[in-house]
C-alpha cells in the first residue's frame, strides 16, 4: 500500500476502483476482502511479475487517451444541404466524461429547391456550433456521448424566379442573392470507435430547433423578412479524429 502496509492473498479482480482478493482466516476458512486502488501502490504477483497501479497509472486508467481531439468530417448532411466539418474538442476532466467542443461546418449545396415563392439554386455558408459533450460511460474502445450545441449560421443563397416585365410584355428569369442568419439549439448523439491511441472514427447525429431564421433580400419590399415557420433542424456526419 502507499502507506507501507503489505497484504497477502489471492487476487480475484483488479476493478476500476477496488481490488478484490481472498486470504485464509485463522479458523481455516476463506475471507473475501477488497481494498481501494487509490491507496494501493503496486501488486507483486508470484513469479516476481510486478504491476504498478500508483498515481500515474491510475490517472491513465481513468483517462488513457489524449485530452485534445481534432475532428474532420469529410461528409456532413444538414437540413440546408451537404458540406464538410472541422471541430476541436477538449476533455475537461481526468475521467474523460465532460468535454467542450467547437465545431465548424462549411455548407456548399446546389439544391435547386423551391422555397418561399422562389427557386433556391445554391446555398453557401458557415456554421459555428460551440457546445458541451457528456460521456456517461467514460472513454473506452467504443464510446457514446451526448451533448447540446448552440447553432449559429451565416449563409448566402442564390435565388432564381420568373418575373413579368410590363414594359417588355413578357416574363424573364431573374437571379438575385440573399443573406441568411440562423440561430438555434441542437441535441447531439455521438458514437466513436478508438482505432489506435491517436486515431478515432465515428458518427454523429443531431436534432434541434431554430429560434432565429432571418433572410435579407435585395428587393426593397422584401428587406429583413423573418422566416418563422421552419423551426426543425438536424445534421448527420461521419468523422475521423486525431487525439493527442
């Protein structure tokens, strides 16, 4: 033990917090005992095979991987289209259960959708979504996490629409550009597979609600229009991460 005491017996289990072992009592029976790993310096097995579980290795067992994670999302699907993602994550505690994350998403979508009396031909922009993650079971070979992120998006959309020109007495196709700002909250779920000490792959899915979706159009009569009915948002991504 760390205080110099020595216990002899047969080790049954080296658990996350305790070490369980048996020893013969004075009456010839067998006692089942346990001691705290935090108070244990090392285990010396028969045959001189020594196992050290002091402060350094105890910390490694609680958080065996690096606290910093850089994640690349080569595929990311959002409610406005497809794009790419890059994020930074920091493990805030030694057990690896709480983390702060700052993801960025680049949206490049040629959707050709029909929206609000106009054709939206393309959407380009960036999302920033800082948030928190919680790993209920800690960091393992396969890890699950959940979290909440604040979504902030700045987008440019190209619209196309048929307009009737009275002076020419005909319809023409007109294109114009709008600026769009979005804010909302997203609840995320993560599933990660630790391939090596530094390499991790995983998937992520989130669902949430908007509380701001503001589009500014170039026409004077449509400036600062507020779109308030499209509240549901979501995203999905495949991730490759480097830990250090």
